[in-house]
C-alpha cells in the first residue's frame, strides 16, 4: 500500500506541475463566474448558464489536461526507462499502472471539486440576483458571490507566485491547489444546499465519463505514443456523442444529464465499470510488453 500511495502521489504532483494544468484550473473557474455575468438571456431559468458552463468546463478542460497527463504518466515513463527502474525494485506492473493512473485521476477529482464549487456559487449568485430589482431591471449576478468567486480564481496565480518567490514552492502545482481551495470559502454564502443538490447528479455522471477517458488514455499509452493516444481518445469522445459502443466508451447522451435529472446512479455505475475494463486492458497490455 505504501508503494502504491508513493507512486500515486508522484503522478499527481507531476500532473499538477504541468503549465497546462496551472492555466486550465483557474481559467475554468473564472469562466464559470464570468459568463453568467455577461448573459442577456436566462435560458429558461436563473443559474442555468452557470451550470451548463460548469459542466462544459469540467468535461472539456478536464480532459484537455488529464488525458495528456495520463499519456505522459505511462508512456514517457516506459520510454525513458523510469518505469523499468521502478519495476526492478519489486513493484508489480499492474500496481505501477494503477497507481500512475490513480495519480492523474486524483488531480481530475481535485479539478472536479473546484469547478463544482464554482458552479454552485455562480448558480446561487444568478438565482439571488434574480430577486433583486434595480432601475435597469433584474441584475444578472449577486455582487458578493461574484466577487468571492472571481477573486478566488485570480488570487490563485498571485498566491502561487508568492509561494514560488519566497518559499520556493512549485508555481504550477500551487496554482492548481489554490484555484480549488479558494473556491470553497464561497460556499459559505449559500443560503441552502439546493444549488449543490441540483448540480451534483449531472456533475457526478459527467465526471464518471471523464474518468473513463482518462483511464483509457493510460491504458493506450502502454502501446501508443502521445499523439496516438490523443487521437484515439478524441475519436472515442466523438463516438460517445455520435455512435457509442457502450461496452467500450460512455454513451454521452446518457452521461450528460439534463438539468434537474436526478438519475445519476446508472451512468456513474457504468462509468466505474468502464474504468475497470480499461484498467484491465492496460494491465494486460503492460504485462505483455517487453521493457528495455
């Protein structure tokens, strides 16, 4: 267990230390707060644009950093011989692969927490603003919640720069950590748990689908280069929306839940099964691969 946690921790640090991760974490949360402030149509209900933005940010931005990270965590370790060195110390191949993928998934989970928190706060901000009337009409966002959310995303860069300059901490890693952590205090402004409860099923189902693609990238990286992994995952995502092979990729028409849909149990269970399937594929592939 100790070896598994050590390898997982290393993979997580490597994932957060990538410049792309440091950009996408705060940018995704900033978009969730800013776009509702610019809307001139409520799309049927206050807060709907915030929730749709959050879901899109979770899936698109999450895969943009997590899929390449999974490919690097496995593929480049195999190419450089780092994996062979670890395996020579008695770490089994399935444990090594599982731990590396778990490290990337843990960062994806951190991203989920940040985006979900930002979405709950932004959704509440829109709903609260709908109750406030001004001379110009109904406001779009509630000032205090908007200020807390936006400042939290921006302060992640400033806080990480301070820690890097004066405490020699990793700038990219701390940008990711602070971007998530600084969204959490805003949840104290919520007057009820309704914004959280309303968004959680859809976010949980979509996160499960994203996890499948991350594990798929790690499994494919045992045989393919980074570009090949990216091409296969893009094709799989497209197939998930257009013509899914449900035994291999998520049916995104079922995983991307409609607003207010609380039936997330089946998509999440299906996502866990597909993650287990692709992890098994990766373990078998790595077991049969000759390492130099």
